[in-house]
C-alpha cells in the first residue's frame, strides 16, 4: 500500500476492528493497537440492530453475521407478572426495521469474526497506548511496552477510559443513571421454554427491567437485569455479582425471570453510566470513535451499532483522501456523527427512564414505546454510508 495514508487505530474492540476493515476496503494502510495481550472471551450479548447490520453487509460480513447471530424480529413486552403488554392495535412488539435484519450476537463471537476478517499482522496485541505527539506531518503514538509508531491519522477507539480523548485535550466525567445491571448467560438446555424465545423479551416493573434474548445461535440465553442503585457501582463489564442478591431483586416476578436467575452459575455487575456529548472529537490528524467519543446507556442496544456507523463513515470519508485534506475530512466526520450520536445518547437515557417508570398502566408504557419505535425510522433505518457519501459529495470533494 505504498503511497496511501497510514491510519493507526488505538483499541481493538468492535469499533476499532470494524474501522480497520472499512478503512482497508477504502485502500488505506491500517494498523490496530490493542492493549490486551490475548483476545479473551469477555462480555455477553450485544445487539447489532438493522442500522449497523446493513453496513456490515456492505463490507462483506453478512453471511458470517447470520451464522453467529440470532435474528431480532421485534421485542416482546411483558409486565413483571408476565402479562403481555398490548395496545389497542395488538401486542406491543414493535419491529425495528422493515428492510433490514438485526441480530443479537455473543460479543466474543462477533469480535472473533471481525478479527479473522483482517489480514494477519493488522492487529498488534499487547500495545497499551500511553501518549501521542503531533507535528504538522504526522502523529507519534507511544506504548507502555516501550515502542512507538508514526501515522498520518490516529483514531481513538479505546473505549470509555480513552487515552486518546485525554491526549486531544478533552475530559469527560462518567454520569450514573442511578441503575446497575446484572448480566449473565444461561445454556438454553437448562430452560424448558428456551426454544420459544426467538425475539428479545423485556419485562417491565416498577424501578426495574429484565431483558432476555438468545445468542450463539440459540445455545445461550443472555440476561440483563436493571435495578436501581444509590451506590457508585463500578463502571465495569466484569465485576463479579451475587446471584442471591439478584434473586431478591426479582422475587415474585414472572416464571421465566425466576427460572433464569435460578439457572445462573455466575453474574456480573455493570454500573450504568454515560457521559455528556463532547464539544469536539477531532484535531487536525486525530479523531475519536465508539465509546471513546459517545458512551451511552444500553437501553437501545446501540453501543456497538453506533461504533459501526462511525467506522463505516470514516471508511467513506477517508477513502482517496489526500494528506492535505485530512483535517477537513475529520471535521466532516465529526459534523456528521456528533449530532446523531448525541441524539441517540439522550434517547437511550429517556428509554431507560420509561422502562423503569412507576406508571401503573403498562399500556401507557407500551403506547409510548410503540410510538417511539414508529418514529424510530431515524434510528434503525439510517444509512450511515449513504449519509457519508452524500455529505462528501455536498462538500465538493
Ligand atoms: P470497546 O468495546 O470498549 O473497545 C475498546 C478497546 O480498546 C478494548 O479492546 C480495550 O482493551 C482497548 N483499549 C483501551 N484503552 C487502550 C489503550 N490505552 N491502548 C490500547 N488499547 C486500549 N455493550 C453492551 O451493550 N452489552 C454488553 O454486554 C457489553 N459488554 C461489553 C464487555 C466488554 C468487556 C467491553 C469492553 C464492552 C462491552 N460492551 C457491551 C460495550 C460495547 O462493546 C461498546 O459499547 C461498543 O462495542 C463500542 O465499542 P468500542 O469499540 O468503541 O469500545
């Protein structure tokens, strides 16, 4: 790839690896630096809704995604006692998109899919970035292992505690939503009714919500149980939780909820935080993406999806970019993505509030949710690739 711009991506999570694929497809010379020494299986289920799935199809990952994913039709809403929440129009099972299929996947399966789609040597493990230095012509990244590397463009895909964010003069503080989630996976064979669980199911109770969906081709059932907290729970994906404490939170709830909790061998605590939208993401040669740019609470399942939209946008905007145009292209990326992700951050907060609200009337919640989903065209039917191509054409490039 002689002569093409060199892009260094810091962080080999869903955002960083997808960006590497999208930028390579656009002819750039891409290298990823990931702090982990080995790729380990961490995390549980993650949603790839139609707005992200349609982009993965364009970079040739459709078949693999279908193999590892459980298709999402709509979402079934129930009260804590298991009554289906119906609206005058019928059951409240809002579909996500009319023209594209979304999937729930196991995070480790999905990361593996992205990793293996990249040529060997693209991802450098054991590289924890500790700083960057810029001059007019390049950016130098330095790593805790003593090495350093030069690049024309640096993308910070290094998650919620982003070093790159700090290095470009930003500071964002975690804001708690006042909730924490217990997460866990149960082998489907332990649940007599698991075969019937095709679409995600969400039980809504006062102050709590309980989400189940299949992953790993239906072999595992993913659980996320949101409960109120007034303590500062860790902003961690992997802090061990107490199954007994979880059981107490959901005592007397619908049978599948209790069955899942009784079948868990372990659970993890996840403090639910986001951060206010940042004032900017980019400098002349450095930008941010994914959770480093716009962490959000998980109630719309858009954390991964928005990082995929960022990745594809960068792929379009940096394709064929001349060195002199880097700053303009990164500015265009920020303009396109900052407004949309800020709106989704706010929407995700509002969705969580509604799920947990103390409304006595579940119909009212269902009505509101159905209305949101009907309006959700802007969320699920957005085509980030097209938006980027249109913006590029409009900008005269
Ligand atoms: P991340 O997925 O956080 O990836 C960032 C990557 O950067 C990580 O691999 C990290 O090791 C690496 N990194 C960080 N700092 C440095 C550094 N200084 N140098 C080099 N590398 C660095 N979302 C859900 O909705 N549900 C879940 O169950 C869920 N589980 C998760 C479990 C884990 C372990 C993690 C990390 C994230 C999880 N998420 C989950 C979040 C979800 O994956 C993200 O919201 C989304 O995929 C966007 O990811 P990202 O690539 O921007 O950041």
